[in-house]
C-alpha cells in the first residue's frame, strides 16, 4: 500500500530528512479561544477565552488532554506570562496597561504607563535577585519588585533610552533592545540569578541595496539562540540574503560568521544544542553544530518531515504537500510559529509540534566516522539511540577495515567522551541532580509569559518574542538559587576553553566572575543523561569486539592492531580494559602464530596480568610450551596459589608443586593428585616422600582412604 | 701483513668444511670452504681439517645423536659446531698457561653459531649456495668476505681476542630488551602497526631498537636474535658512528685478504659485505644504506639487502631508518614486492609519511624514560639473567662488571662451565622437563658466585664484600628475584 510509505515519515527509505516532527501533535484548537500565546519561561502554551486563561504544559512528555485553566477578568489580552513560581499571572491588557493577578487570592493590580509619551512593548518575569518583573517600554526599562503579601509592585530602577523593539528569551535571560534609524543599534542586558549584566552596545550589519535606501531591521529577522550554554544571535540580512551569527560575551559581541540562506524568511530552533535554521520559503532546514566553533552545516539542506502519520490509503506520494494534507496543514505554512526552543505552533490549525533530530539519518549521511561520533556523543535527546548508533558505527568501520588510524581516532572519541561524562557525573553528583530537578520541574513553579498571538486574528498567529506593535510584559521571579540557570559570563579571552565541562566547572565558581562567555541555562541538560550516552570499555568489548571477532577471523592482524589502539585509548584515558579483551587478543595472536608477540605483550604489560589471561595462556600453551609457561608465571605473580599448584601438577612438577604448596599453605589441591603423579613416575622414593609429606602437612591425611591405598601401592613397589 | 698474519700469530684457526665434498683421494682440498688464517699453508689446513673430520666420525660411533662439542688437547681446544648437515665449523684456540681457564666452551660455540646464523641470514644456507654452484666458488667467496669481516670485531691489537672469563656475565646469542612502561609500550605497538602497513595489503615486519636495546619485534625469536645481533654490531647509532680504531688500519688490507672472488670481484655491495664497517652510513632521509661514495661506486644505486629469515621462512628486504637513538628495521617481504628497488622507495616514502610523527613521539618518550647505560645496574649485585627459551638476557652493565676481582670472575666462569655441562647432561635425559638447579660457591677471595636455574630461566651472580654465610647468599638471591624477576627465582 502506498499509504504505508507515508506512515514512516522520516524513517522511510527515500524520504531523506534530518529533522522531523512527531505525529500526533498537541491539539489546541479549542473553540472560543482568542489567540494562542507562548510563555517561554514556563513553556506554557496559553489560550485566553473571554473569562479564562487556558494553558498546556509543553514540557510534559505527552502534552495532551485538556488544558489547565485560570479564571481572569474579561478584557483584551495582548500577552500572558505566568510568574516563575506560578503564583501570579501577568496579562498585558493594552499598550499602556498590564494587569497582575494573584492566582490564590484572585486579587489583581495594574501597572500603567503614561499614555501620552510611551507605550508598553512587553514584559517578562525574571529570577534576577533585585527585581521580579521587567517592563519594556518605548522609553526604556522599568525594573519592578513584587511583594506577594500585599500583591503590589514597586519600582526598583528605571533605565531610560529609546526602544524601537526588543527581543527576550528566558533561556538566555538576555534582552536585546533595538534602536536607531535602521533599528540596528542594540543595547543588551542579561537579567539572571547572578545579577544584571549590561552587554556593550553594538551594531548589526545591514547591507545596502541602493545608495539611499536604508533598510530597517525587523524584530522577525533577529533570533536569540541558546546552545551548549552559550548565547548566539542570528540576524537575517535580507538584502544580501545572508545570516550573520553573533556570539555574546560579557564584554563584547563578536560576529562569528555569515551563513548562507535560501529564503527571505527564516526561523530558528535549537534542538539538543543543534541550531536549526528553517528556510521557510524553500521549505528546508539546515542544521548547525557550533560546539567546536565550526560553522559548516551538519548536512545538506533537507525538508522537515512529519513522522508517524496514520495510514491513509489515498495518499499517493509523500511529498510535503501530501504530508500536509494528511495532517491537515501545510509544512512551513503561514500559520507556523516557531517557539523557543524547539516547538512549532501551527496557529491556523491549532496544533503544537515538537521538533526532533533524526540522529540515525544524520549518522547515515556521513562517512566521516570520527566526526559523526563526536557529533553523536554531544547529543542528549535520545541517549539509547546515540549509544546504539555509536556502537554500530565503530563496528562498521572495523568490519569495513578502515585504516587503523581512523578507527583509533573513532575509539579515542568514544572513550574521551566516556571519561569526560563520567568525570562530570562523578565529580558533582549533587549538583547534577539539582539541575535535573530544575530541568524537569523548573518550568512549573515559575511564571512569565510570552506573546503568542495577534489580537486581530485570534487563533492564527503565534509570534515569537517580539512584537513591535504589541507588548509583552515583564514581571518578576522569585529568585531561585542554584536554579540551573546561572549565567556565567566569560570574556573573549577565555573563549577557547569554554567547552562543556569547562562551563560546568565554571558554574561552580562565582557566578558573577568576570571574563567568561555569556552563557545561559541550557547546559543543565548536560550530565543528565551522561551515564547513558557514554560507552564504557566493557560495552565496547561486548558490543563491538565480541561481535566483530567472528567476521574478522580472516584478518586477525587487523583486529589485533585495532585492539592495540583501543588499549592505547583506554590507557590514555586512565581507564581499565576488560580482562576478556586480553584473552581475545592473546587468542588472536596465537591463532596467527605470533607467540613471540604474546610474550612481548605480557612482559611489557600491554596484556595486563589477570587470572582470565593466565588461564587462556595455559590453554594456548598446549601447542606452545613457552606460552604455557607465561601463563603459569602469571598465576604465580598474581598469587593464585591453588591454580599455580594445580598447573604445576599437570606439568608433572609434583615435587616443586609440593614445595610451593607448603610455602603458601595451599591445602585445596587433593593429595591424591600428587600421589598419582609420583606413582606414574614409578619411583618408590618419590612416592614415599610425597606420602610422608602429607602425613606431616595435613594431620588428618592418615585417616583418609588415599593414605591406605597409596601406602599399599608403595609397599608393593618396594 | 694484514689480518691473516696478525691472526696467525696467536695460533687461532677457524675453518668451515663440508663432509660431503672431497671424499675421493686427492680431492681433499675440495672440502675446505673457509680457512682462517687465509695464508695458512694448504698442508696445515688439510691436516687440521683431517683431524677434525676424524674426530667427528669417531665420536659418532659413540654418540650418533649428539655432535661432538669440544676436544681438549694439551696445546689446543677444538670447538666443533655442525652448522648445517655435514657442514662443520671448527674453532681452534691455542692454550697457554695464562689463559688455560680463560674460555668457556659454550661461549666459543656461541661465536660459531652466531657467525653462521648471520651468514645464513644474508646469504642463505651454505648448502643452498653449494647446490646452486657445485664448484663452491660462490660459497667460498661469501664465506671468505663474511667471516673475515665478522672476525674483525674480535681483533685486539694484532690478535683475535675471544670471550674470556671476563665475559662470564654476558651471554652471546641473546637479545637485550629495553623495559618500558605500559603506556610507552602501547605507543610503540601503535607505531609497529603503522610500520606494518607501509606496503598496503601485505604486512611488513619490524624491529624497533633504542640505543642497543630491543624495544619491539614482530619476528619469531631466532630471526629477531639474528637481526638484533646484526643491528647491534653495525646499525645502531653506537655501532654506526664508532670508528673502531682496531679496524681502521686493516681497512686497506681487507679486500686483499678477502681476495678476488668470482662473484664479487667487481666491487662489493651492502648485500654482499653486510659486515664491512664504513660501508654503511645514514643518509639525509634518515635511512641507513650502503655508502658507495666510500667504496668503488659504479654509479649504481645502493641496493637494499634481501635477508633470509629461517624461522619466518621468508626472504625480506631490510630498510633501516634511524631517528636519534631510535633504530627501526623494516622488513618488506620480497615476494610481495614485484618492482624491487622502486617498490622499496615507495615503501620508504609511505613510512616517512605515515610514521614520522609517531617515530618522533616514541623516541622522545623513550629518551625521557631512559636510565642511561647503567639503567639496569642493581647496586651490590653483578648479575646475568638469561631466558634461553625467549633468547633474552639482561646483565649488569659492563662498566660495573669490570669492578669485580679476577678471582671472582674466574670462579664464576668455572661455575658456568659446570652449569653448561649439567644442563646438556640433563637435556639429554629429559628434553621437555625443566630441571631446577642451584649452586652457591664461596671463592678464594671471599666472594659468592651463584648460579640458579628455575623453570628454565638462568640467573648468575657474583657478590663481593657480602656476608659469609650461605643464608646471606640465598637471601640475596631471594631479594633480587622478588624485586627484579617477579619472583621467578624465589625458593619455593
């Protein structure tokens, strides 16, 4: 059935894509609602009706079912934001008024501005220690503190300057305020739990089309994006059709690069620390991983797919159009609004989608195994998938007999990642847990809200943060200490060092410490899944080496070289290799008749001494006595007395074995075994010696049947 | 003049002969494949070889399985070695009062064995040469140059100086290993992998040496030993840059004494005279090769020698690369290299491209961990550790051994002679069962000389200025064993 193909969405062969949304979406097309708003601080999708506010918690794994609701006064709604502790709701009623409602008592109060000289652009709640709500007005910022008892606000500070429009994301805690003729001059503040940081003024680049035509930068063309705990800003230059990427530091804003675009409209999402740039006109998405400051796309531009659509036998092909009709909307349609960080709200159809990366497809799209492994190890969204993919990649490159240095590099990456993640997990377990809790529950206790809709056309537009015409409000937040959202701030000078672990370390240093990159709260996710993405040496052994061993029988030398490189990586990372890997290596060497190298590897400890290996050497040594000797020596050196005595006996060194047994008090080996050897030697002399030894060594020996039997044998020999 | 007359003076003779040749009356001369000194009168040569042949034949009556090893006469010792079936090498050394106790038969035996092993590595078995050219011109030519070059190392003044009691804490025919940490060992192994892949599909073998010590090998023990011996004799930095003064005055005479031979009369190549000192030098590319500028070059490109590895059963090209103290011997299977020198050039290029970085790193790490000449000195002990099975030994540094009194060394030499006898006696009885053995002897000068064999491994030591009880001696051994031999010689 043709329809079957559609069902698979991204996973279907032939439907190439690296990002997808999962069907079914959250349906929020409730009648009577007057638009949809998004509160990015709490990740609430909010739909006001005439006298109520309905909201869905989008962070729940399955945000479905009926929304929660709050009664409110009637009136127009320009934006809604819940306080960060969820105790109050801020509702922007007009360009001059914001109403705050205490959810417990139902008390309300209003904050108004002078109608003649200024308008309210918006507001948001903050976890900054000195204030709770930030009010953004055309004349500047008002920092307000909230007093829950009296349900009142008082002005803490006013910052005066002209604002054309602004941009704020709770994730970054960063507000950008545009001013100037072309709206390219920016003032920025970061309102974080660590305090307020003023970003130096900067100007964004705008190409000129004609001599006297000066384009004005629109809020829609600027996007704040937070990945790896760093804050970036993407600015679309419509004239040159390019995208400028800036990175924020405490003391500077630095343009990193210019990315190409294929659309006059773009949207930006961040999924699992990957920046997704949606080329809306072209209906494709380009992925960037800026972790190592590389700005090359992860893969070619590919369409966004809908996964898991129900079977529809009438569907003939799986083009974007047919997918659209299957779910009843258009991919990258007019009604799509991109919510921070990874949601899409189809306001026309009342649907909420969550963006996902198709790691499998991305992994399959490149043959550069080391860099794909690096990429995968940085992902957090689907740890078990990451792990499975990584193991499969390592297996594949071994089976394909890629050059040993390539395989070595790949294994290095896997183990480096393992050590790093273990270190992070092990060093700050308590802290990590705190972050996790915040991550899971952090969105619930607090409020703050964001615009999502246009008054004029309810139920259509969900807008990102900024709306020059409308306002979104700012309010406050009770300061949550250690909320996993501290914003460490670095200077450019230490930029190179800001890999993830660094960032984590830094967060434990004073938050306000200067000279660090401006970072935001997203990094909380790190460590959360650390234990599951990481691949331990034992897993490498079980899921790679044991599985490829059979297929590599034709070329043991290659596998030996690979294992050597693996041992090198393991040792470099300060880890321990599983003993069975040594057994495997010794076996492979013996099979290739490379006994001399076994001896070399044992003597320089490339094969570390252990019982498993010792036993295997004894076994392999049946064909090669010197190797057997290596095994016996290893037993002795490891102090495995019982096994050593048994081995000596097997070799026929029963007198030596006796001496050894006496010295190390080995009583677990049966006397009969020694006696039997002496009998086999047909030496009455030796048999008598062994008998008398046991009489002395084990007092109870005289009472055993062995004693009687062998004494009889001895008497017959003499 | 030259080597021959110098050597003749001390009455030392070394001959190689083939019992299958010259069995007809009047053709006895045909048996002789090599005789040193070369200017020895033919009649004397014939009489020496006649005597040796007679002894070999006679002793076979009593001992058909085991070869005659040595004949001691009043004035001479004859040391026998059957190098290949019916091809014998005999070393005759003259006795005098001064050196009566000086030699150990096994040490002399080791020289013959080493000479033959090296010869076979470069030229193949003598028998093969004889079969290829029954007139024996080829074999005689190679033997003459090769053994003469080999013996040059034993020249002291005008005499051939063979190992004496002073060398009783040395074991010829063993490899000395460098002890490295696991981390470095893994780095070296990683380098070995890269070296192995220089040819693409076929694996190249390699030996890595640091100074005069072996770091890693992929060859079986016997082949490793031969190549290692050659490397230490001629290739390591110390061997390469040591212009042995004892040799230089003879340089001129070498080709004369070697004489014109049918195959190599038109000059020599590295392949034909691998042991000729000054023949080799390190080039700008880091590879060590025959230096034709120094000899009578005919505009020829230096040829890469092809070596025969008996245990690996393969002929391989030998490329020598040197970086500071690190010497890498890369062996390229001859059968896999169709286009000869051109292929070698390609392999060398590959090696430089892929391995240079690793070579530099490994050299640095080894240098950092290198304890110098006296790295393996254990204070208070003068020792020799031998693992005959793996052909490995380790000993007190020569500089420390020289501090021993003559009496201690003589006693140790005697003891070793005894142990050698004991070993061969026991080996005849039960070849696959190791016999443990221990002897501690108090010498005239109140030193202890000790020999201990445990599970096939041998430990010899001399302790001077120690306590006088046997307990002292055995405790000293126990301590040494636990500390440096992982308990291999500890008393059970």
